[in-house]
């Protein structure tokens, strides 16, 4: 039982040592976490975190894609959560709100196959994450779901104001069943991803379809070796994670 508090600060300095290099990037970021344990089963938590990210060398200079005018990204995050656990079950729920300034993104602005790095001036992302983990003897079931509302709020007069950020789904769901019996272990996993817009302006093109994927895996341990057989996308469902880049159908892997 009781209250736990934690706070930390990070100083970041990015310096260019080449001749006539750019001025150093320096920033202080902070985070604070509070958790309260009500009893042996229930605990509450909340945190605030600021995150600073400088553009990488590839972000700035990668051929045809890089943008040397990129600004550093700065994020403020708030989160409130609840956790319940006992010998068989763990439940967690979190609600969060992210404020991102100069968000670094990559979008196909110059054609389908030519991507460009750019900054969004201001984006807002809020959502809820929920997960459940159940254990009984040699069996385990993990369930998780997330709802996320991720929007561009840079320019109130722009056509893309309040549009969804490209490739950011509203709903994602997953489920994993796993077992362990003597020298054999295995798992079956299911994943669902909601439809996603793939352009800066949602009204320009239709969103990518939602998709689901089911995988299974079985392994056998003997002596100091493990043999594993896996089948991905069991039902051979066609889907695209990125526009016009179809993912493989049913496939097998042996390790």
C-alpha cells in the first residue's frame, strides 16, 4: 500500500563538429510519475512526460526523401491508468493525451513511390489502451485493444485541419493464446487493424481497408536444441500496411 513518486530530467545536446557546422541543439526534458497502491490487487498511476527528438541523418539527407529543413520534434504526454491483478488475471487500462509540436512524419507527397520527410506544426493524439492477461497452469491468453484519435491541428484554415494523421488507425485489436506442455510449446495470434488514411488530406483518396491476420507457431525442445515451425497469415488474407505495397499471403517459416 502507499504512494510512490518519481521524477527525472534529461539534458540533450546535439552538436555538429564539421566546418561551419550548424548551431547545437539543446533541450531539457522532464517526466514525473505517481502511483498509488490501494491494496495487493489494485493500483492507480499517472504520469507526465516531455520528449525531445532531433531529426536523424537519414531524415535530413537521405536521397530524394530527406529534408534538410526539418525541425526537432517535441512531445508532451499525459497518462492516467488503473491496474488490477491476482494469481490468474491481470487487467490494465490507460487513457492518454499527447501534444506534439513539429512532428516528424514521412508521406508520399511527390507521387506514390517517392516519399518526403516533413514537419506537422501541431498534432494532438488521445486514446485508450486496454489489456487483459489470463494464466492458468500451462495456458495463457492475452487480449489487448486500443482506440486512438490522432489528428493534424496545424492550420485552422487548411484543407487538412483536423484530418487524421496518415497511417494512424483508430482501432487496433490483438489476441494471443499460448501453451506449454512438456517439451512442446505453441501459440496462435490474431491481429486486427482498422482502416487508415494514407494522404495528408483525408478527402483526397479512399482510406486503406481494415485488415486482420492470424499466425500460429509450434516449437519442440530436445537436448540443447529447439525446432520451430510457424505459419503466418493462415487464412491467406490479402492486405496492405502501406498503400500499393501488398503484404505476403500465407507463408511458412522453419527455424
